[in-house]
């Protein structure tokens, strides 16, 4: 059952949908722009390429329950 749910979530997130799960929260994909960073081992300046991340905002009910 959980595997099926994850598959549905992935399919909707890939298509750009924002998912609201009642009582739990909201899942959405956000773009992270290219940015400057440093190699922690050498201290050398480098560019970190643009990427996507999954953002989660907990629902009010979940926050209050904790």
C-alpha cells in the first residue's frame, strides 16, 4: 500500500502538482537556482548547479498535535 502511495506522489510531483494531504500537510517541488559555494575540503570556490527540491509544510492540525 505504501509503495503505491509513493508512486502516486512521485507521479504528481513530477508533473508539477502541489499535493495537499488533509491533516498532514502540503508537498510541492521548488526550484533551487544556481549559486556560488565552496568545496569544504579545499576551500575552492565553485558553482553549485540549479536543482529541484521537495518542500513540505505541515498542516495546522499536525503542528497543534505536536
